[in-house]
């Protein structure tokens, strides 16, 4: 009982000590109410609206900065040279060529050409296997991609053109790509070879093949392509300029280390 009485005494002393603060708080609250009563309702509502919009804008900017992706996806048919490009971008070495990848290669690093430039933002580079059975893995990385590098073998292009165009068509009609307007770079690899086709020729041939695909796939029921987005403009011959996301074409040579245009594309979409 004695302990209980001491506890009550301490509580009463605390109440006495807090009483001046309570009185002061009540005075401040009363003054605030009087001040607000003097402000015209229109001005008060406008001030609340400005405060709300400013808070929302600040939150949106911070959220955007947090979710800004640094992921670049390398994809294309098997044998196009994706993995060589991966290693050249990472450490400047082609590793004397590579074998066909059966699993994605991933790495977070500063581009080799920027390794001596001080504090530079790293990129997350993903090399997705081009084998048809492994392409579903691409869907795991596209939602967080800041850009897609679609690699084409510029030497063996003509025989593979239908397959290249169909794969690219599938990428360009994916909702995850179109809705986020993920930019695509068609990288014409092995362009240093004498027998390599020019990037202009490759672009035009792919556009022609995609036009054929548009015509053939338009007959497919909507239920079968429910996840796809219509590509191009109805009634017009297809060109990449009609895509909702930017599509550009560049030359490169992984084995020669000539990847400047690929690096430029990456840095346009993953800021240093």
C-alpha cells in the first residue's frame, strides 16, 4: 500500500508540473483559432490546396527518383554476339568470343570506358539467352528495364531476317514495353566485317518483315493476342517511327570493341 501511495503522489506532482504547459497549449490553440477566423475562407482553402499540391508533387518526385531504373537488357537471336557485347561493356574484353548462353548473364558495374572518370552511376546489364525455349526469361527483366539493346548479326542477317523480325515484333507489342515506352536500340553487330549489311538496309528489311507480320497476325482473334499491343498505324505501311517507344539503329563490333553507339544509348537512359 505504501508503494501505491508513493506512485499516486508522483503522479500528482507530474500533473502539477504539466499544468503550465497545458495552459500555454490552450492559449496557443485559442490564438490559432482566432487567427484562422480572420482569414477569408477563399484564401484559407487556396492555402490548403497549395500545401496539398506541393506535398503531392514532392512525394511524386521522390518516388520517381527512387524507382528510376538502371537496367539495360541485351537480347536477340542466338549467335548474334550479345554475350560478347556484355563482356566488352563490362571489362573491355571480348573473352575471345563466347559460346551460346543457356542462362542470363547479369552484372552491375560502371561501363569499362568510364572506369577512370570518377564517380559514375553503375548500370545493371542483363544478357538474356536468344534460344527460343529460353526467351520467356525476357519477361522477368522487361518490367524494370530502362532500355533494350536488340542485337542483330549484320553478316548473317538475310537468312535470319524473318526470325529476327518476329522476335522484335513480339518485344515491341509487349504491354510492359509499350506502356512504359521503353526505348529500343537495334544493334547491328559485326558491322566491321566486309560482308556485313548496313544498318539502313537492316532497318528497312525488318520494317518490311514486320509489315507482313502485322497483316498476318491481324487475322488472329483478339483472345489469342490479348497481351499484345497493336503495332503501327492502321492503313499505313509500317515504320519504326510509328512505335510509341523510340526505336533507333546503330552499328557495333563486339570483337573489335567498337561499342561507342551502344554506350551512348545506355547513358542516354541511365544517367551518369
